[in-house]
């Protein structure tokens, strides 16, 4: 189990550290999403690995002849969680869970959402705004770029009340508005 006060790794390093196609793909993701390093890609891949493992266990229960109530409960929990997070849409099934890509997981990060909603000019600037405390969700300041934004919280992203970026006459807001045209 481990000591609860100790931080543990939330990712797994690749089994083949020098595989060129994987390195190029991870580098593309780091640049596209403005991530700090490849470790953040590995964290997203780990989350997808857990979702896929749960989906495979549900499929194994179905083929093993387990109690139907248990299967339906586990299936609704997994799919409900992914729908609340915003990774899956309505009428999704177990096959959709197995086909989720790492880009869908990275799109749900606060950093990506801030950039996509037009609060920053680039993903790197979105990361900087978040870590400096300029972004809030539902009025609460969030300083973690890797925070997973749920579908319900998605429309509640705004500038923090005490941030100088709240003012429309702020120089950076005017630059963002020019880029957004």
C-alpha cells in the first residue's frame, strides 16, 4: 500500500526508451499541447491505460457469464465517468472506451481548454496564465495546468477576479483579441 504522505509516480516510462516513432509522436504532442515535458504525456497515457483495462475487465465479465447486474453497474460507472469528464459523448459504449485516443485526454486539461476558449494566444501562454493564478473555474482560482476540466466546468472558465487580465484595456487582452480575429 505504501506510506500515504509520500508522493508516488503517476506514470510509467516507456518499455522501449529509444523507439523513434514513439519519440516523434510524444514530441509532437508536447509541442502541440504546450506541455512541460514528456512525463505529462505519459501521465495521460496511464489514465487511458486504466480506462481500457476497466473496459477489458467488463468485456471479460460479459463473456465469463457473470451476474448481469454487476456488469451493468460497472459499465455505467465507467462510461458515466468518461461522459462527465467529457471524453465520451452521449450513447457511448464499451467499444468507444477502447478507441479513446491520448489527444482526447490531453484536450480535457485546463491548459488546453484555456487556449481553446481564447483566453491565451498559445498553449504555453495558457500554462503561464494558469500557474501565475490568472485563471479561475467557477470563481475559484486553479493553478494546476494538468487539472482535468469536466464537461460541466468547461463553460465556467474565466479570468480570476483579482487578476489584472480581467480588465479589457489590459495590453495582453488586446493582443489576444487581435489574434482571435
